[in-house]
C-alpha cells in the first residue's frame, strides 16, 4: 500500500469537472491578471471568515511582507515572532530592513508564548536600540494562536498584530474564523495547505478599508488610481486569475475536507495517545489540521523505521530560526528559547489529508505503535 503524505490527485479526481469548467471560463474571457475570479474569490473568503476586506496576492510570504510594508515598518524597528516557524515568517522582517526578535513558544500548543513575548518587549524597551513595532503570530500546524492575550500586549505597546495564518485557514477560535482574529491576517494557498491552489497564492484579511486599499496598491507596483500613477513603492504580487478559479472550485468541498481532517485527528488521538505525545487541544478553538504532529524521542530513527514500513512523515521544523545560518546574528540576546529548541528535536508530522482511507489510517497507527514501542524497548 502506497500512502500519500498529501494527496492532491484524489482531490483533483473528485473536482475534475468543476476545476476544468472554472479554468475554461478563464481561458475564454482571457483576463489572466486580476480577472473577475479574483474578486469573486475575495468576496467569498470575506464572507466565509467574517472579514470586511480580502486582498488576493501572489503568496503567503508576499502577504506577510505587504502587511509590514503597508505599516511603514523598516530600519530601527523590531518585529517579534516565534523562533519555531518557517523562514517566510522571519525573512519578510529582514526584507523591510527591520530586526527580527525571536521569542519562544508554548510547549503544549507550539504557538507563541505571551510570557516570552512580554519578556522580549521589556528587554527591547530597556535596551532602547530598536522600537518594538509589530508582532507576527504563527498559527502553527493549523491551530490559532492566543489572540486575546496577544491583542492586549499589542495594544499596550501600540504594536501591529499580524496573524501568520498560512497553515490555519478554516480554523476557528470562539465564534470567529481565522481571517478575523487579528487586525491583519495573512494566509497561503500553497498546494499542500488546507485550502491550496495549483501553484503559489495567498491573501490578506482586514476590517480596515484604508489598509485594504494600501494592500491593493502595493500588490500592483504601488499604483494609485491609474496604472501609471505610482504613489508608493510596491511589488508585483497579484494573485493569478487561474489560481483564483481553482480555489473557487476547491471551496465547494472545503468544509467537508476540514471535517475529514478533524475526524482523522480524532482517530490518531484515539489510537496513538498512549504511545506518543499527541497534539494538545485548546478549549474554544478548532484547528484546520494542516499537520498532525506528534512528539517522540529518537525522532529520526522513528521516521526512518516508519518510512521502511511505507508510512511517510515530515519534520516541521528541524531547526528553530535562531539556529539557522541566515539568522545566526540575531540569536544573541534572544532570551530563553529552550522550548523551540527542544521541539525541533522531537516533532514528527504524520499524513494529514482528507482522502486517507480507513485502512490507510489503521496501517499508519499500527506502524507508529509498533515502531515507537520497539524504540522504547530498545529492540
């Protein structure tokens, strides 16, 4: 049995007719740049998550970059973000000329720790070299960050709060969906995401109309009312019409796929809870389950053994940001990041996608139990 870590083929077979119809419509009208499907998608996403404005862009990374650009964040400013994340969260800070300041994450949720965040802000204020201007909170593996606590911190220090929702579109916190949990949210439509296209894409979410207009300007080279009226430095960061069309087709089954992901997470919990550390649940929150990530000792040996049994796994992430070569100069004085460092040695993500069969789930769980127990026994 060949088990797929991400199964886009099964999804495509299910949506083949709808996807082709959507693509054919674009090919017929020929409006490949900011065609009508982009606006249709933006409106759908706004209604889905409860945000007043959605701006489709070229990638989740560009969405984060544009969030900082639109607020004028640059040299002399500090942007605080979790050390345990993907490089896209950190690189956009350097691209605007600001300083990334890494903070630790919570050991249970893997999301940014408010306590570590407060300590880092206090240290910045005491040092006085950089102005703390923004917080980027990452919804790691699909679980929303603790936005109520983060919003209080951001308001107290007059800082921008950005939700890096690259992995969490479709997740919920309280009565709200991701996209409406922070003043600015950025998501990704990379193919492997819960809502993914057939290429790069992303979106920005906000209730601020003036800010949304800035996003639209930045994504199109900084243009104003006319194409050659350039009112700010911008990017070439538009969402392709074809990708918008594909996403519209996929949205028809998105809620069903989210339900399947949550059912799979429950199945993993039930079968594996006694042999590995399974992901924590947060009361009042529903994860989008971009990844189902367990924690095991001898992680690399366990992953190799699972691979030999036909079970694919992945490590998100093998090194925290402050241990990466590109960010080494920002590690000094970063504070206690021991949780991030520890997680990077133990996390292991299992296949998490809505098209796994019951038999495949049983095969995965049986293999994990067998391998982990053998590893524990030393046999």
